[in-house]
C-alpha cells in the first residue's frame, strides 16, 4: 500500500491522541502524588497553590509527553514507509512501554521523596556504585519493593487497556474538496497548525522562549512538595542528569590556570604566583591547643542530624547521649556545620581527602588511587606519630571504601567481616559491635588515629530496640499529636536514640580506658528524618561537630564559627600539632573562627544558612536576633574558590600548567 497524505494525517492524529493520553496519565499521577503526600504540605499552603502547581505541571508535562509522542511519530512513520503496513500495533507497543515506565517511576517517586524530600535528583547516579545485594534487600524490606512492582504492573496493564481502546477508536477522516487549490490550502493550514502546536509544546504551553517553563524555573510556589510535584518523573530524571553533568564539568565554574592561581591566592592569602597549587594549600600550625593525646577517635555518625540537639526537641529524648558530652567542661560544639554531600560516601570523601564535593566520586575513578593527596587526613596524622586506622560497621566492598581509604594513607581497615557481630542488617553490624571491636583493637601503643563509620541509624531499621532498653513512651511524649500513633516513625527515632546511646557509651568507655584521648563526633549527613514535614534549611541539613578531651574548652570555637567536613582535618591538626608543623588543606581550621561553611549546594554561617545562589536566606537561631546577612558577592567568591581548587586538585593534580 503506497504511502499518501491520508496515511500521514492518520499518523499525526494517532500520535496526537497518544500525546493527550500521556498528558492525562502524567497529570493523574501528579494529582495522586500530591494527595498521598499531602502531609508534607506546609500549613500555610492553600488550595490555590495546589491549582497553580497543577497548572504549571500540565505545561511542563506537555514537553515530556510531546517527546514520547514525537518518538512514536517518527518510528511509526518510518515503519509505514519501510514495510508499507499500518503502524497502529507498533504505536500501541510503544504506548504500553511508556505507561509501564511512567507507572514504575510513579510508585518509586513516593518513597524517594520521603527519603530525600525531592523528586529524582542527581543522587540516583550513586545507585550504580552501591552494593547491589544490600540495596536490593533495603528496597525489599524497607520500601516494599515487591508490592510496589505489583501495583506498577497492574496500573500499567489498566492504562494499556485504556490506551488500546483510545487508539483504536475511530479516526476522523480527512476532508476532501473538489478543487485542487482548496486541498492544497487546507493541507498547508494543517501543517502550519501542527508546527504551531509543536512550538507550543516545545516551550511548555507558550509560543516563545521568554515564557518557556522548564525544571530550572518551575519552583513557582512556596511549598517544597508542590514545587517538586510540578516536575513529572521524566522531567525530574532530566534535572538529575543535567545537574550531574554540570557538576562533572568542574561544577559549572570557568576553570582555567590563570583563574586557578587567583583562587589559590584568595584561599591562602599569599600574593605570590606559582604554578604549584599545593603551595597555596600549605599551612603552618600555630601550636597545639591540647597535649598530644594517646589516641584520637573521629566518629562519623550515620544520619546524625543536628536538629535533635535543638531546644525545641528536648522532650524527644533521642540525643541525650551527645547532649551530655556537649555539656562537659572539656567539650566544644560547632552548631553551624554542613555535611559535604547528600550521602555517606560524600561525607567520607570530604573528611578523608579534605576536598569539597565536586561530584567527582574519587572512590570510583582512577584519580582517587594514583596518589595520596597532600590534603588527605591519614598521612598528615601519621606524620604526627599516629597510626591511621579506619573502622566501618559495614562490608569492605561498599563504595570501594577499603581500597580507597588504604590508597589515601590509612594503614589498617576493619569492616564487618573483621570482628564478631551478632546482629545487624545488610548495611552492617549494629553499632555496639563496631564500638566493641574498636575498643578491643586499641592498645596502649602505638598512638592511633581512628576513623569510625557507623550504620545503625539507617534503613532498614532492624535493631532490637526493646532488648537495648528503648522506651517508646519517652519519645512519644515529645511528638506532635499527628505522629504519636505512627509506630514506624517512632521506630526510626528509636534507631537515632540507639545510635546516640552507643556513641555516648563508647566515648565513656574509651575515656575510662584512655583518659588522655581526643574525640571528634560529626554526622555524615542529615536530610533523612525530621519531625516537621517542611523543615527549615538549618533543621533539614545541619549536622553537629563535637570535640571533647583533656585541654578542650568551650572557647576552642567561637560563637560564630561555621564549617563543613572539609574543615575537620585542619581543625584536628591545629588542635594537636606543634607550632610550625606544615600541613595542607583546602578548608580552614575551625579553631581560627572560620566564618562560613559550604557544601554541594548550601552555605552556612554562625547566624544564617542559604542555598548556593543569590536568593533568600534563613536565620539558624530562632531564639535571638541575628545580625546582617552576609553579602552574596563575598559568599560566591568563597564558594567558587573552594570548589574550583578542590575540583582542579582532584582532577588535574598539583600543577597549574595549561592542559
């Protein structure tokens, strides 16, 4: 059957029907998502905000559905031209695949939002580096993988049946005219209409780029959930890809040798010009603040956010262990701290290498193994006489952590398989077994530097809380009424309580055995668990840093000190190193009153927190009046310097020669 105008018209009509169907499905999923997740809406959100989100969501989803329909159009047109047969069944097959994909993403989106307070983001690229079995087990046990797959399959089948009826519904025939010029005119008008419709879809419900809507300008409400709902799953995946690609390409900075020298001079305060980047990172210790301790224990506590330490959450009683440590006279606490990234591995990389997150996962690329970075914490502590050891509650295969930390100067690594453990889950041992192993493996000599990475405060939540003495009523009393009966939420808080108790008990036992030891305690990240459904930036992202031991006082850190994981190594060195000791770091020591901390997307000072763009900021202390907010120009310069230097040193090495 020869191809003719009627066939072309039929293809256009059928793919327009497919487009409308897909738009309807996406909008339906959006409405259901908002309905199911409505408890994340702000109390100030009104119905008109929901309508606004749905309207902008409809517009941006025209792009998603339009792309799928366009793919169908070209494939079906090519099929018909090649084999001279109707492409209706091919179109149905494509449509079935589309609704299957959309259904799967829809059922994955809700637990993803509960975990990260976002639709799909760049963190999904970390999935390819995770332990496959552990990840599958977590999805199976914690996130109901099988029921969700069944629901996705059933939904896809129902949608496929509806699509079949819709596509095979009668075709509106092409009108025929007696005069040739009339047929030509109508066909030309039809093609013009199709073109205009294509432009309308391309620009998200508008005819010009000036009114275009995309993922970068879709945050049109004051509600986080609604702003995320504007993006359908395909747009959220596209956002994740774009952000991932931008961060890979030097985090969006115009990085070149001349600019790098300027960054180095800004960070170091040195006005000399050199092609050796490491010279800009070189520092001289001012002199030990404490007597050199026999052992140093740096605890990276899984999901230990700062918000449970805040006064308004005192009745929850889930952070009493760390609170008791902070209350000691020989302890200091930095309230304004940010994690290096959104995940545990980002925190580990920031602490062990001293580099800020530039989305270069050094544990997975050759650059992380070709040299020990001069800013790495382990070899610098070794020069101070400490044997660097890394203790992890999980398997050594996770994120290649064993290979990486050994490559970066740690002399010993201990994972779950290296010590007795009677309980735990696929991510690792219960914390008490990890801490028991650290104590059992620490001797009087030689002096040791121990990095300890815990896992118990992580899904799936499997600790036997009752056996550990957990009393739910003590937590329930501090919960708002809407959460008092939420057993799963109380269980999650119980795991925070357990992790806090094990940490505090370890510090007490280690101090008793080695009273001249130094302890540093920091969260790996926050943004996993909050009482509030729409927490502020500080409550959502802040983590604590606590230092305790002989010689430490409250005055070690000033009231306005702020930092992130990259400030830990220089802080520790300045605490214990003799005057004149040479060391390397990108970040500054917090003992010097560092005024700002930055990470992958945020900045923090002693009084304010904000995103890494020129936008609104939030005060971090609600109980006192904050001073003037910092100027964006100054913040932007600091952020650009830290990220550019970190990226260049990781990717290109220590020389600033042109490449």
